[in-house]
């Protein structure tokens, strides 16, 4: 049995930077409503919205203080309902982001915990623990946070009586829930039902491999290793009981008609990540196999094979992702400039040709590069705490070609009293704008639309189908090849020279194929079987 998501292309909307309808410099739900015709024109099947729930915005919304309300910065629940029905009216499904590993230090349950004494039931919703050393002035263990610095914060730094610390794997404004406490499980059942009852089609689960920690929170014997760019402490992630949560959520999601989609952000090696998509757990986890690789055919082949091997042992189609709001834009990752742009186009076409689902990030369809956001304008807590900034991939979308203001991101920008966008839109981005690219048949936007339409057509005619397996190989001169079991081969020319394509019907290419040769830095889909 296949579901819509098995072969879907899902577009990630980062609401802060998508479209600002009220002119306060931050994107909002009404901006998404206004741009719904654009979203529908892309040819994708669904939208994933990163957090718009109530939040002090310390981690740009990944610190949620009310999981069942909309932050006034983005609008209201009524706006959400209108956005959802507009999306559905265009045949687009909508996923919302759920953050179950941690909350905001302004969540009422955390405030109640802070106001309650050590050992109280209120504190047992989180990981409170007395410190070590003289005056219990040292953290309870040696864990460090993903964003850098210790993973513990004193509950009441000035108190000599209350010497509890609380655990935060991310910033101190993001205390971790204690999933050993059944009240937390029940609380999240309610959160899921709230959104599913409202009609959302699925959820993206933030740090889905988190939630449970090693019993007793022991010291880490090693310095945490970096997996996929994030510091990962094996004692704080990927603990066995988390799978029971996803079995429970799967039953809950399957109880709806139609069933709701569960996609997890699982930053683990493929063989561990695959365990999250066992038949009674999540439907998908993002396949980040290529998300941090450079333009290197051999590395892609090895990663592709590893992923396919893990998948074969468990099942489940991969859900490819090359970009998101945490990753460096592909144009820049693949070398920048014209060459980087060509490679990013090729990678996008390759992504849409691979078997499984594909997630694309707003601006990827425009070929936006990473922006070197001026130091004083950087907003990412990871920058302030750990020296790594994700701001460069979060810059507002340029909509209008006019070489001034915010390129149409905010309507009133440039007029007296209007707000500047929360991150500056670079000068010169008019060329990359939706308006400019929509009018240019050779633009990245036009290529994306054509590729998405071709993909849909190939699915409709049975040339592409769900559950195809992939065989990765490396042909001569840096030609990466992925042969789908249905008979189509996806090829990416990652070497310096043009390469001869295998015999067969050319279905799609990111650049003109001349006399059977695919130029360097291009990708093609060829029906070979
Ligand atoms: C999100 C990040 C966020 C972190 C903490 C993630 O992996 O994608 O943007 O900072 O979780 O919630």
C-alpha cells in the first residue's frame, strides 16, 4: 500500500523569511496565504512549516512556550486555519513542526517547575538535578549543549537553598522534557491531536532521536562526536525507549482518516536512523546522506550505497533533503559562483529523480546562495553560543526584481516607520527574485517547475513508482549513477568534463545534452532499462 507521501515533493516554508504581509520585518501566516498561488505553481505536493507556535523566539521558534497557539508575530489560529484551507484548496498538504525534546523556559509548566521546590512533581516534568562539588556549584554531569557550552543551567543561580540545575541540550532557554514521566507522554498526545483535529496532514518531529537520555544521566566518557555537523552525545540521544513513543504516535496518526504523516529529523548514521522507520514507527526520516557532502562523486556513491543498505534491512523509501534552515545553501557548498549555481541545479534535478520523497527548502528553487550575514546582524543562538551561524540560509526570500528595499519581502519597507527585515536581504538579489526568474525560461525556478512537473508525469505514467530500489555506481570521469529498479538511471556529471550518457531515452536534464553528452556539473534522467 502506498501513500501520497511516499513519492511526494514537500517544500519547507521558514515562515520568518518567507513573506511579510504586515510589514514588521518578519514573515507571517498571512504572507503565506498571499503567496499560496506561487506555492501551488511549483508543482510540489506538500508544505512543511517550521515553528510558528507561541515562542519567545530565542531559537527562532524552536523554543515553544505554547504548542497549541500561534505566536502573534506570525498571526493567529484563525490565520492558520485560513492558510490550511487555502493550501488544501490548492491540493497542497500541510505539515507542522513539533518540538518534543525541549520546550521554552517560558512554557507555563517550566515556570511552574521553577516555582516549585526540588523533588516536586512539577520539577519531574523536566530534568532537574542537584549540582556537584562545593555548594553544589558544578553541573550534575559533564554534558555539553549542541549549541556549545554546558548543557546545564542553575534553576535559581542566587539561591543557596535551591541548588537544582536543569538540563538543556540546546540553549538554556530550551529546557529538555523528562520523557520518563508519563505526564509528558500524555501532554504530547494532546498536542498531536490538537493539530491533527485541526486538519493538518502530518508533523515534522524536531530532534526525533532525542527525548530520552541514558538512565541516571551519567558523565560522558568521551568528548561528544560530531555527526552531520551537530555535536551528538550518545548518552543524550538515540535511547531505546524513544521507539515506544513513535509506536504510540504511529497508532495515533493511523487513527485518523486519512492517516497523518510522521517525518522525523534523525541526525544519526543511516543504520541507526533506519530503525526509526520500522513498519510500526515513523513513516519517514530525512535522508541527509548528501546534505553535508561537497561535489564529490565517490563520496556521494558511498553515502548512497550506505543509505540503501540500511534501508533494505528495514524498508521504507528515503526522504531526500539537500538543504534546510540548518544547512549551508548548496550553491555555496558546491563552490559558489556560476559553477556552484550549476551544480546546485544539477543536485536539485538529481534529488527529484531519485526514488522516494524529496524535501526542498524555500529559496532552493531560486538557487539562493548562502549569505555572509554581517556579524552584528546575526540572530542564531548557535552563533552566539558556539560560533556557528545558520543565519546565511535563513535570509528573506526576494520576491520583486526592483533593485531596492527588501525585494518585495515586506510591503512597506523603505517607507517611513517601516521595519527592516529581521535579517538583511542582500543588494543585488533582485536578479534572483521570483519575479525575475518567473520571466526567464532558463532560470533555476523554471528548471525546478519543469523537473517537478516531469517527475509527476513520470509517476502518473508508471515510469517512476514507489518502493523502487536504487543501485549506486561510479562511471568513468566522475559520473555518478543511480539506477532505479524501474529502469530509469539518474546521472550526475561531477567531474571536469562532459560525459557520454548511456543509451536510452533522455527524460530530463538540468543542462542541454548535445550529441549524447551531458556537460560537467549537470544531471540527467535516462530511461535505460
Ligand atoms: C532544528 C534547529 C533547532 C534545533 C533545536 C533542530 O534540529 O532544525 O533549527 O535549532 O533542532 O530545536
